[in-house]
């Protein structure tokens, strides 16, 4: 089976009919504040692939979809690696069932309030997750937003800022803190991300 054949079959048979295909991704539609969907990842071994589920806040500037807020799926036999040449109808249906079972979770975490609640207790020192929690607190205009941001900025005293992505992360946080209308800035960043990803919030 070819990769596109498999993706097309899954897309046509998912319980959520309004999903869209984008490169190696199947996304919930419409894409509004937080994207959600599945990624078909290739492998160094010919024909092997993985399927991951993920959410991604769009008000954090990115030029690609990433899997920080998700994980690889495993079938009922706990297999997470599949092969296009070997996969059979039973395994395809098994994978489809696992994906369908994850859709409600993806839809729930596409809601910023639920995303914030879910990841606030799960960042455990992960800079990217903590960044997303803070951005989401500003997106929701939570009263704790500035305190959370200031605590995070203070933690950068122990970070190596010669690592460019860490410096960029900190600088963006400072920009957010100093902006007179943080939600307006986040909306601008969301539009930038949508443009980078060649998506729009009313995709169909």
C-alpha cells in the first residue's frame, strides 16, 4: 500500500468527517486557536512509518507543525511502528480505531481553557510546554498571566542563552510582557503562524 492510499483511506473513514489533509498531517477543521490532528512520520527504514497525535497553539509563532504536545499512537498490540508493505486490512482497521478514539481528546485540547488546564501541571521543566501554558494564560486574559510569566523569566538566569532557540523564547516572552495589549500581539502571531503553515481559520 502506498502512503497516500493509506492516508486517503483513513481520512475518508475517520469518525470526524470534517478533517482536512495537509502534507503528512490530518487536521481538525476548522483550525481556529489550537490546531489538532495526526501526523504520519516516515522512518529511516524503507516503508516504516509512525502515526502521532498532537495539538499546537497557533498564537506561538512557528513555521512548521510539531509534536511537542502529543505522542505516537500504538495499536491494540502496542505496536507503534507500521510498514506500508506489510500492513494488512485488520491492522489498518485497528489503527483507524485507535485514531478515532483519540479524536475527542484532540478536540477538547483545541479549546484553550482545557489546553491550559491540562498542561499547566505537566510542564515539569519543559521550556516549550511552559511557554505554551503562559501564552495561553495571556490568550485567555487570566489574572495570573503576568505572575506566571515573571516566574518563568526569572528561571532563565540558569539557562544557557547562547542556545539560540532559548534566547528567542525568552525574548518573545519579554516582548509579550512589555506589549500594551498582549492579546492583540498574540492574534498577530497567530495570523503569522497560519500564514507560515499556509492554513486559514476557516479552512474547509
